[in-house]
């Protein structure tokens, strides 16, 4: 009898410990980080850095889910990705969803407005909150991604065209903004249209769907503009799909390789400087770019999530807009534009944030 008890007591201890652990894990606050895009995409990875820096000391259960809608931009894939994410949410029941970028809102979080148990903190959103019904929900807050347009305008004038602000009667700088037909690009176009570029800058906006259209726009801008501002280029398709349809209506999955797009663009813009408008542009081979800070997007969203878990209602936390920007540059910039002078503070910012590319290999 004693031997049986001696064997039973350790087993009871083990089972008790397992039960306690399961209960403790189950009772931990659960945070789901829902990404619109994929691991390896520079914006997504840097948002994750911001999230990890804030949540690393919190006793939360944190899961990450990637919808992968940057590499698969068809509406059918996006809808299926949204359905998969909803199934995960319904089964795991997170206390807070940190939902990053617009597709996560369009295909997932809008289905959880005013949910009694699940709260939503968005980040990286380009659209207005009203576009997803967030203004009618008391369980949603977050941070909007906004391109640093004042910094971009100032940099165009001070770095590339200082004479345009030093000479009183100088002509406006002609800038062409070229972008693809992605959801993010469409939202950025609306924001850019609302910004005041005149009288120092004349801005022309060109939206394209195919690689051929992109090439035509770049070649024309190289001849007729003073500067090219590039935004999205990851959803460009061949000139026509397999059925010969308009590329803007193509449902094909083929996409032109992004590094090929940037390589060709660099080789065919000898007459004008090219400035990137997204964080991945320099990573893909470009020389200089400005972006909203992805780390800030992760930081702010995570801080909001912590406050909600500790008892704050999302409606008590005002929606914020991006306040920080990130500067990216490649050392070969100085070979391409030997006459320009990059302010020391910009170079220091790029180095401090790991965005100074010392060689074309990075």
C-alpha cells in the first residue's frame, strides 16, 4: 500500500502541475497580431520589432498570423485569407487583435465591430477609420499610417532642388508620382491629392497596372519631369494576361519581380532623380526613400493593447496618426547623384535605424 502511495504521489504532482499550467496559460491575456502581409516583407518585419519591444516583458499569450496578401493580391485569395483569420479568431478568442495594414481591416476586423469580448487595435491603416466602420464601434482604436508628406516635400526642395527655394522667381519643380493599382496605392493617392504641393511643386499622378505601362510612364517622366516619386510597384503584371484582358482587370497571379522593376527603373532614369515613397524601395535596389516609421506603428499599437488588457476601453484611447518617419538610403546614392548633399541628421537617422545600406548587397 505504501509503495502504491509512493508511486501515486509523484503522478498526482505531475498531473496537478500540468493542470495548473494549462489553466494558467488559458487565463493569460491573449493577443493576436494579425498581419495583412508576410514574414520577410521589410515593413511587416519592422512592425514586429516595435511590437516585440513593447510586449517582451508582458505575461501575455501572443500569436502571429500572416494573411500574405502582398504576394497574393487577387480578391479571391484575400477573401479566403480573411476567412482563415476569422476561424482562428473565433477558436482562440483573443482579448485584443493588433491588426496591421488595411487588408486586415477590410477582410477581418470589420466583422468584430462592437464584439463584447474581442477588442481591435489597428495599425498601418491608410484609409480613414470610417471606411471600416471604426467610427461606429466602441471596441476599436489604433494608429493611422500617414506618409510624411511635409518631409518629402521639404526634402525634394532642399536636397534635390535647393535653387528652387533660393531664387524667388524660380519655376515650380515638376514631380511625377508613379504607382501601381494596389489597394494601398489607391489610398495613398487620395491622401496625396489632399496635400498642398503648390506653388513650389507641380505634382502629376500616374497609376498603372502593368509593367509595360510602368515602363512607359517612367520613360516619359525621365524626359519631361524634374523628379520621379515612386510608390507601389509590387502588383505589376505583364502587359496582358493569358486571355488578353486589360491588366487592370486581370485576375492572373503572375507578378513582375520587384527587383527587376527597380533595376530597370534605375537604368532608365539617368535624367532625373528618383525618390522612393515606401520602406521597401531601397531594400529592392533603390537609393533613397522616406516612409512612416513601421516601428512606431508597432510600438503605439502594442501600448494601446496593454492599456486595454489592464482595463481601458478602446473608446477611451483616441485614434493616433503617425508622428515619426524613417529615412532609407544606399551608399551608391552618392555615385548616382554626386552633386546632392544629404543632411547629416538624415544619414545619422538611417544608420541609427539600420536603414543605411553600405553596399548593393544589403
